[in-house]
C-alpha cells in the first residue's frame, strides 16, 4: 500500500511539473524562432527595398557593390533588362546551380502572375510575395521577384537569400530544447520520487507503528484471556478450586480492564486534538499530595520515597493539575516497578526514589529519580514507544509498556518536554521543565 501511494505521489508531482516545463520550453523555442524569422524577414525586406531603389534610379550596377551585397547577406542577385541578364554572374557558388535556383524562383513568381518576360502595363512595378525555394542539395532560400517598367522597356530583379544555415540552427535549437526537456523531466521525476519518499515516510512510520500496536495489543490481551479460560475450565472440572480460580479470574479481568482503559486513552489522545484547560497550579501542593499518596505504597515495597523542595515557596505554574499529577504518577509507577531492581533485601542500602523541584534560570524543573540499573543511552529514544519493555521476558506482567507513551502524550498536551537523564551514582531521572 505504501509503495502504491509513493508511486501515485511521484506521478502526481512529476506529470504536472513536466507538462509545465514542456510548455515553457515550447513557448521559449517558438519565441526565439519567431525572433529569428522576423530578423531574417526584416533583413530581406531591407535588401529588397535597397535593390528596388537602385533598380529604379541607376543606369548601371557596380559588380563590386553587388558582390559585396551578396557576400554580406548570403544573397543571389539576378538582374535582367528587357530579358537580357547583366554581365554580373555572382560572387559565390551555392550548392544548387544559380541558374536552376533563379528559374525556380521565376516559376514560383509566375504562379502569382508575375512574369519576368513581360513588361507590366497595369502599374509601373510588380512584386511577388516572399516565397521559399528548395534547392537540389537540401539548401533552402527565401526570395522574391520584382518587375519595374522603364522608358526603354522593363527591368526584373530575382532575389534569393540562403537560409539553409538558419534552418539548420533552428533544427539544432529544437534538438537542444528537446534534450533539455527530457533531462528536465528526468530530473523532475527523480526529485518527485525523492519528495514522494519523504512525504510517505510519516505515513509508512505511522502504518508500521499501527501494525505493531495492534499486534502488541492483541498479544497482551491474549494472555489474560488464556488465563481466564483456563481458570474457568479448572473451576468447572475441579469445584474445590473454584474460589482460587475466581480470584485469578478477577485479577486477570482487572488487568485486562486496565490495559483497555490505557488503550482507549491513547486512542482518544491520538484523535482528540482539543487543547487542555489551562489554569494556575500550585505545584508544591500537588507534589505534597503526590508524595502522601505514594508513600504508603513505597513503604509496603520497602522503598524510601523522598520529596525535596526549595526553602522558599514555589511559584504557581500554568497548566492542568490532573494531567500534571497523572504525568508524575506514571514516573513514580515506573520507578517503583523498574527503578529499584537489584537493590532489594540483599543490598545493604535501602532503595529510594526522590521527587525533586528546583528553579533554574526562570524555569521550574520537577524530576523523579531512582537509583536502579538506569537506562542505556541507546534505549532512551525508544522507551516512550507503546508496549516497549526493556526486558520482554520478565515474569512481572502488571505493566504493559504503555505508561511512558501516555506520559509523552500528556507532556505534548501540556506543552512541555520530558528529559531522560542519568541519576548521579546510577539510575534514571525523568525531568520536566515548566515556565514560570
């Protein structure tokens, strides 16, 4: 599914941008071709006007002037007076014979009823449109024919301009734009593929986590259900064990209910994006209540619980009291369950957990520290993942690995960040900073 989404996004990005690129390059090519054609047309029109003016007023034409004009503008100039060509035979040799090209031009003019063998009677001057002549050796010319009536008869001008090089340059330019377009489309495709891969990464990660979440939840629910089924079977077959089996069933039902409650809370936190109701919170009173609530539990587990507060009263913070209390309750539950391992009766020092509040540079930091085995640096980034437990094979199954994930969601809703630090001397510290 993710790969299909990636391909669709790649095409969605690549196709419109490639079409836009192709349109832009096409417009640029047509614009440049139009400019080149207009320049060529203007140059040819100027030469037509210049030669027509000379044709009207001059009695003779200098061979040097005609040769220079032909060389400078790639022209073929053929002038006849009363159907007799001038002695000038041209200054350069085109690929096709000059006589052939001139005859092709005259034939083109005759299609427009411009005949160089006849004197114009309806007007003093007749001029054909600018036409194109194709040579015998893939050479191309633009030309025109002009006939001018004189007192002694008439003169005719057949003018051709070699545009073979211009056409070749236009073909090369078209090829250049095509290659540029292909390379651009390829680059856009690669960029689109990269962007699509980046775009689907959160989706792929979310899909992976969702799959892992469902698999882990199913696994966690399967265990208590198996116990309940076995207990019910035993209770039916062995009535004398019914009381014991009922207690086990109640325990597993309570455990499953706690798991379902946490799952529903996390689902609600993922979907519900309403901001929490923020109000002033007396953090010192909240920590005192938390200490009083957890001290009996810690004593029952032979754990000392310490509360360290500054001598001065702590300032109020802006937050949500129940959420803050739940956040630190999770840290305490985690410390009681995992933070005092390895420090039991065999250890000369009684394990202890410390709740500490301190003000550092206009920030109030509240931390929960244990002095257990600690958390390796490589695991600090994954302990907040759902259903994560550092030792999946532990026999104690009261904790599902959802507490720290809930803590991360609570911290996000409160607008604070959780820091995982090493406790001096060994252990783990969860620290939260509040603005004051």
